[in-house]
């Protein structure tokens, strides 16, 4: 996690350090360990540095080539370092070569094709004085963000966060009504637009070149839905998965500082924790910090027995947050200031407090199993494959086995995963009409923005349904929801100077899992079968064999009303003029009344967060152009005692808003892992 910024004057005017400094200042929370600005001719490049990897402790950015004709700023962790060092014939010791230096050398050697050679998470920009062009690229799944503004013939600017662009007076703040409509539906498949009409996201796996001649945007990588892997046995599939997954975790443990991991008790986070713990133990490094939200007052959400099973095996230092004592609107003004937009992530408040706990524990790198089921896949459309091929006894056996494990009706499972994909388009259209869409949206506004046409173009529900497990797997991996969720988490983590890392979004792992036969994803009622086989003897059996998954909706529904009622009454029942142009206020108030009587909470959350964000934009005291401080570390009763020890799990320190890196000892996972 670092902050990057760059601008290019397209009218021939010189770039001024003051402009780049303003951009960099708004990103101070992303990099408390240093800042740098480089301006030359029409281009300016800036950086905020966060120390994480061993090599970054001695890093300075922006980084210039020997002849100073190339200048780079990068937020990156490169995982195929040894391969690149060999291919580039770099003579320096590996420990002296930063990830930014590898990217710069790769650009010098391969030019615009360099992203194709990189493995890891990255967002970077290179000013190429020889070509008078700015080149930038974003990683395969969009773990690292890039936002940009382009005023043809005048200005191009990019930054890690929208606020970095809004620091420039020339960047308009006009609202993008199309995005408002998308948010209310919700339809979040568009990987480019934002809530600001003048600000765009660089999509994942894309590169862009900008010069006075124009802008060229192209995709450099894509998952291949036609590839299939065939091996001789379950054991071979499992061994290959174990090798790739272990290396994906190993790469993300490379840190000069203490490393942590989210631990919910579910299959994905637990898999990461068990593999990471084994790797750290093998190299005699400090125990892994784990961060868990627990819900003693909402038993149907509480996973403490699974968490305790992992923790009891040792070599972890657990930290707990009482999720049942938190409001989904906790720190909402600060959260909105960091996110820059309304965020469709109702449970972000839990991650927000877990990141706070990680900062208090002196951790800077946190591994997370978010969307692991997207990468490995539940494989439920194997049922459709069985139906299409007429394998009725196998279909019946799988449906009833899955029903027992998921505790769902077998007929519902059959309908959703074996029959519905084959319904004619007309029947599916009628089904959608009966289900309806968001009740919140102002109909005149929907007509004005052409929402119906946009739904026809982008809504996955209106596309021909996938009929195989691989088609569905590919659709989920390439969904716009993936980068959207990663961007939200990136900005929340940045508030606490934390770098989130995602082993399940390793390119190699995604390519492997997508290519697997469907019976490696679902068989005998077990979803994500290959992972369960691969981690036999590594992952705690109580977790490895579990079939259920905690649903946090009951806690969210309860907490939003219990802790946030005053705010909801204010923005929904009170003066709703701020959202009236876009939201049907009568419908929103009816939805709120139903929610207060036990109805669904998500539409209420959607309307309330949009209203709070719009209020913030219109407030005369809104300071979007000012620097946002890293969130303070405070002593708070929401941090729970360790239920296994009965004592505070993270200590009771109050500290500075960022953690000073420890430059010695074995507190972090060294590059040799």
C-alpha cells in the first residue's frame, strides 16, 4: 500500500510541483513513511511511501532511470522477483532491488508489454520523456486502484484515490447520475465509472498510454474460459492446488513488519491462516496475528468455535473485535471521507474495526480470504451439466447430498442450479418482472438516465444464463463486483496504514481453478472440493469439512436499527430533499417502516448512505481537498478480550496514527519464504 499520483499537461504548459504536492498531500494516509515529487516539462509524478516489504525500507520514489528519461511511481508488490531479475540480467543483490526498480527495469526492456511479465498486485505510472508519454497499468484483478481524469487537449491526471484528483482545481466535481442509478438498482458491473462525472477508474488488467496525440487503453490479460485441465486423480488435482496456493500465501507474507490475517472461521480465511502459520513456523518467524469479529449476542452469526479450533493449535496471536457491539454507521463521516463515494458494502464496518485492531497491534500487512469462494468456486452449476447430459441418478444424488450439507431444500437447489439456466428468455423475463427491481429509484430519474437500456446491456440477470460450472465461474471472476469490492477494502485499509493482501486473487490460482473439471468443485455435497482435498492435514478438520457458512445479515439487520436509528430517522424520515431528485422518498420511507417492523435492511442502508454522502458533498464545511489523517488508534470497549484467555487481546496502547517500521529482528516474514 502506497499512494501514487501523476499529471500530464496536454496543452504544452509545464507541470508545477505545487499541483503534484497537493495531490500527494491528500494521499498522506496511504504512505506515512515518506513523500516525493518529480516534475519535468509537462509531466509531474508523486508518491507516498508505506514500508512493508524488506526492500521497501530503503526505497525512495518517484524512481528515475539512470539517464532520468524515465520516472516511475508505483504502488506494488511483485511476486515473480527471481524470474524477473534473471530475465532482466540485473547484477545487484536481490535484497537491494525494490519492486519499483523491477517494474522500471521491465518497462525499459519490454516497454508497454511489461505488465504481461509481472505477477503480483500493482498500480504504476511511468513518465517516458523519450516518447513524451505517460504509461500506466493496473494488476489483473484490480487489487491496487488507479483513478484518472482526462480533459482532452488540456490535462490528464491519475491517483490512487479520487481525492487525489479533486485536489486539482481543474477537476470538476459534477455528479455522475448514471452511477447513482447503478448504485440504487444495484448494478455494479461497470468497471470504469465513478460517482464523479469527470473521474474514471482504470479497469483491472488494463494498460493506458497518454500523450498529446491522445489516449490508448487496452486489456493486456484475460481469463480463458475455454481452457480445461485434466489429471489422473483427485490426489494430483489436490497436489497442484496445494503447491499454487501455498506459493500464493508465501508471496503475500513477504514483509519486514509483523504480518496478520483475517480469521472469520470460514473455509477461505482459515485456509490462509493455516498455510501462513505453517510457513512462518518452518522459518522460525514470529507468530501470525489473527483478527476476528465475534458475535456473542447474535449466536447465528458467531463462529467462535471454529476460530477457537484454529487458535488452539498454536502459533497465532489472536485479536478479537465485538462485531455485535458495532453500528454499521460507525465512523461513517470518516469512512465516507476515505471512500470518496457511497459504498455498497454493508459489512465494511467490521473490516474497518478489524483494520483498527491491526494497526493497534503494530501490523501493516493483513492477508484476507475475501471472495475465496469466487476463485475456487462452489461449482453449483455442475447440477446443470448433469441435467443437460441426462445423468439423472447422479443429479439426484448430488442434489440431496448438497441439500443435507447446506441445509437447503433439494428442490430449490435443483430449480436454481439445474433447471433455471435452461428456461427460455421469455420465461426468464417474466420471472424478473415478478421479482421486481429496486423500489427506491425515482422513476423520472431512471427514465432520464436510460436505466432500462443500461440494465439490458450490463445486468448479468439479462444475459444468457451460464449453463456450465465453468461459465458461471468465469462470469463471477470477471464481474465488476470484484474490483469494486477490492477498491472499497483498499481505501478502508489505507485509513489505518494497512496493506491488504489476497492469496485467492493470485492470477495463477484463478487460472488453475477456472480450468478444473466441475467435479473438482462440487461432489458428494462438498463445494470447493479441491481446496478441501488439498489442505487435508493442514487445515483444521472441523473447518475443512464444514458445509455451512455464517450469514452476517442478522447482525447487520439488528445493529443498523439498534445503533443507527437516530441517523436513519434523520436522513429518511426527516428532510430528504438531498436525495429526492434520485430516490422515491415515499417508497424509501415505506421500506424503512417495513424494516423497522422486521423487513429487509439493505434498501434502507443503500438510501441512507447515499443521503449521507450527498449531504457531505453539499456541506459548506466539506473539506474534500484537505489531507485525511490516518484514523487514530484509541482504546475502545469494542475490542474484545480473547475468549480463550480472558484478557485484552491487543494490549491497551494508545499510539501515533501510524506504526514505525521495525528494521531488525524476525518480526516480519522475510523474502526467503
